[in-house]
């Protein structure tokens, strides 16, 4: 399917306005617009013409939480039940914990984000450290320094707590 916009008085093909791009994007991001480029007419998808569009479909997808591959065993064992993030917003609801291995293999674990708390790094507690799979608050701070160099005591962090569904799918 392709759509073209034309300038009324001349009938020349013109680029669609932002509102038209968004309306077509809402129908399907893969619909093509006919547009004029320096070498003539060509087609571009609504997604290409509106790269940072509001996409209601994204809200229906599971959020993906990318994790370091070394955390997988402690997550599976239940020793790590949260992650601390900077400028990486999450919300309560279904999620996927994604481990991209150095080998190129990707492992995904289903999870449910149960809580997201925003606080300053200095407000983190020993309980936060334990839920994050660390023996002490000092160990947690060392890991934060490794993952987020230059993070100050006053930087805002998001503490993302999650649960894994029971292995048998039961309650």
C-alpha cells in the first residue's frame, strides 16, 4: 500500500505533513509514502519518515530488561530480585530479562516487574543490596561504579524489583 500527498494547485507530489505521517503510522508503520527526492519520486515507509513516532503498539509489548550474562545464575536461583538502573525507565507489568552473551547467543527469561522506586544512590540500603544479589551495600556500590562510572551519591537511580513466574506455570 502506498500513499501520496499532492499540492492542490499544481498536483506536484509533496512530503506529507507530520499529522498525516502519524495517522498513517497508526494504521501501519510499513505503509509507504511517495515522496520527491533530488533524483525523483521514491517511496519511504511511515516509520522511516517518522522515526520517533508515538507508537501505541509499543505499550502493548513486554518491556525488555537487558542484563549482564553473569547475573543469569543468581536471577534463576532467586538471589537477585531487582536491578538498579539510571535513565532506563521501566514500569510494573510483564517483562523479559534479556541476556546477550559474548558468544552471540541470547537468552530470555519471563518476569514481572512488581515495583519501581526512584531514589538517590545515597538512599540505597543493605536490603536493596541483598535483593540485588550482593552480600553488602559496599559490594552493590562497587558494581554501580563499574556499570555507571561517575555516578554520584546524589544521582537518581531506579530500583526495579521483579519476580519470575513459577517454573511449572502454577501459583
